[in-house]
């Protein structure tokens, strides 16, 4: 296994161990020599993995105190790896609540700006994402990726550099929500016209309508998530590719 792959694998194992509580907040991670033996890698790999964990806010290092796990409030929840580790270990109601709260804060303001600032290219990109969602529903395919492109397109259409950076950062968070929605029977088909309403309002340059439409979409997703949680269905894991929708019966014949 190449060093880069060994580093990524070791980082995932350590990250999952922290997120799962194997190394709880306030505890010390074992010394390098023990980790090298436990994970079967060199000191260089362990040191680089620890540096990555520090950058992600999961641990701190210092003389005489070693490597300590930080409280999860200090973790970088915009980091895709952190979100993926949490997803693999099990999504919690608190995590999903925080995600929905974040969407309600960010997206309504973002679509208002998009309705005012979106260029023709922005609108074409969002239309293309919408078309991908529609095609996946009608003929089967990757709905989640196009759903993510739709929302990230809206955030980029704000033409605000900070919001644009956020669109990259919250990608994994949004994917979590979208994958849960797709587990609901007919969830994507029910959600599609809500997306259309958002896009139409942005095209019409109507910030008020765009804001109302995206709030309706977000609240619908929240209801879907609550329904899935109550049903005790297995929640998706971001460590795997997004599942594809199955083609409705007879759809292939119409292609």
C-alpha cells in the first residue's frame, strides 16, 4: 500500500476511533510507538495523521500532555472527513438537527442573493442539475449528486466569496440530508416540484418567492428525516457512493 493510501487509511481509523468515543474527549491518544504497532504503519504516517486530526479540530498536541481529544464542539463539522466518520459511526438526532438548523440559516439568505445576482451561466448550471434530478427520477440514476449540484449552484449564484467557500464546505452535510430523503418512498419525486419552485423564483428575480420556496423545501426535508428516524431505518453512510434510483417500470422502454 502506498504511503498516501496508508496515511488516508490510518487517518480514517483514528478519526473513527475518536468520533465513536473509543478515545473520548479529554482522553489521551496512545504514544506513537503504540499506534505504530496497533496500525502497522511507520512513525511518519502516524505523525502526518495526527497533524491532520489537529487541523480538523479533533485533537490538540503539546509538550508533556501528548495528544488529547478535544470536545466535539471544537471539531470542524464543515470537514467532509469528520462528517463521513460521524455518518459511519451513526448519525444522531442532534447532528441532524444541527444540519437542518444550518440549512434554515444559510439557504434562505443565499437564494435571496441568487435571485438578485445569478448570471445566465449560473441559471444554466442549476437548470442542468435540475434536469439530472428529473432524469434520475424518470429513468433511474444518481439523484443525490445532481441534488447536491443544484444546491451548490444556488450558493455559488450569490457571487459572495464566503458563501461560495461555504458551498464546498457543507457539501458532505447536504449529501447526508439528501441521502436520507431518498430513502423515503417517492421522496425525490415529491421533492422535485419544490426544487422547481425555487429555481423558477430565482429565474423570475423574486427574492421573496425564492426564500419562501426554499424554506418549504428545507422543511419538507426535515419532515422526511423525522419520518426516517421514527421508522428506525438504517441511515446512509457517506463512506459509500451515493445510491442510484431505480428506473420506474416501463421507463427504459421510453428511452
